[in-house]
C-alpha cells in the first residue's frame, strides 16, 4: 500500500496528536480532582528550615523533572524514528535519517539518566561537606 506524502503527513500529525493527548490527559484529570493549594513537587522543600536544604531540595527536584521530561522525549523520539524507519521502504536517505534519530534519542536518554546521577552526586557532596 503506497501513501502519498500528504497522507503520511496527515497521519503523522494525527499519530503525534493522539500520543500527546494520551500522555497528558491523565495529568489533567488528576489535577481536576481537587484544588491545588501548594505546589506538590516542592511543598516539602519549602517547609525545611535551613536555606541550603531548601535550595538543594529544589535543585534536586528540578533535575528529576528535567530528567523525566528528557526520558519521555527520548522514548517518543525512538517511536517516531521507528515509524520513519518502517515507512521509509527502500529510500536510503530516510533510513539514514531514522538511524541517526535513534542514535540521538539513545544519547538523549543516557544524558537524562546521567541527570539523575548528577543530582544525587551533588546532594551527597553537599551533605558530606557539612
């Protein structure tokens, strides 16, 4: 079955839209359940008394959030590259693009995992220096 480029673009937009909707809809439903009075991610950081502990906690949470976002983007990029790889057929240029996307996505996932390690390392270094 051969699809035109216009049909493939429409399908890709639909696929991306459905993926984003299915990813984000549980988040919106969770926040729709009750009113938010504090920021849930850093509320325990604010209650700490020492300013260094507060800053350390917020920085660690920011690294965690960015790491999870990077992991999600990396996984989505791998799926997108796999889709490009499957629909490329015998086009060498498209296959090369898909392979490079997969390599970059894997590198991004490794960097995201390193962000978790960096956050843990910074926390351990600061806590051990006290």
